[in-house]
């Protein structure tokens, strides 16, 4: 059984067309050995419209052993509850399973082809908070691993990718506003540096920006 077999099953059984239930979004956050290092843990969730379909998280013991001192002191103590795998390859393949299942299920539900990028972009997005360089590097690593294993082509990467900093800036808010502080005012709390919590809080801030929620008024620029 694959690491995220239950998540994959939930995704396949739940996603409907965008017209029925709204756009599908895969939100995720990565913890890395350093700013330009390897991603060794990730967490996030898949939602359609306002409904969260599944949450997922995983930590690689091989990758976490390479963490720099700052990460060991400030991040690792908060990740003890994450499920674990042994290797970086397992980590990358597990992420790809969730991503690719979500993308393919959207394609199937829409009755379109993988090259119908306009339909896909209106029906599905990968959402990251500030993707450079950590999440961007992780996405590339997962895609490369899938291609090397013969389970992906170069055209199977995420399209489109939405980053929350750009959403905030485009809506006239400080893109560096404190995510956890705002999200907690909106009732979304959780452990610091937990990637699922980080993804949930980032999504909450993005949703607030899209609605011009007054909670963001102090951060207008």
C-alpha cells in the first residue's frame, strides 16, 4: 500500500467538475534543510471550493538528518508528530502521488485532455505561499523523480501555480504580512512550523484577501 493510499482514494472519490463544486486547489508547504537546501518534509491539503477533501504530511528521515543548525534548533522540534518515511525518494514519490492523482482526477472529471491547459488552469491550481526557492525546488525535484521513474512526462508539472504573496500584492496588501497572526484572528490556529498548519493559515489569508476582509485593513499598502 502506498504511503498516501487513503488520501488518493479520497481524492478520486470526492472531486467533481468545477461547475458542480468549484475549483480544485492543492495547497502545500515544505520544510527544507536550508533556504536553498533539500525539502525534507511537506504538508498540505486538497480542497474543492470551500470543502477540504484530504490533508497530508510526511517527513523524510534521510532528508531531516541533513538539516542545518538553524533548522534543527527552530523547526525540527515542531515536527515530531509528522508521519515519517525513510528516504528522500519515498518523500518525493508520495508527494507526486497526491499531486498527480489530484490533477488527473480533475482532468477526468472535466472530460478534457492533458494538453487542454486552459480548461485545467480554470479547474485546478497548486497553491504555495512564497514559493521561491523552497517549494519551487521541491516541485522540480518531485517532477524530476517521477520522470526518471517513467511515471511522468515533462508536461505533467503543475499549471497553474498560484503564490499567496502575489495575491496579496495584487489586492493591495503587504505581501509580507504575518500569516499566523491574521489566520488566528479568523479562527485558524495550530502548531508553529507544522506544514499542514502553515498551508491552512496561508490559504486562510489568501481567502481573506480575495474577499477584501476587514481583518486585512491594517496591512493595506
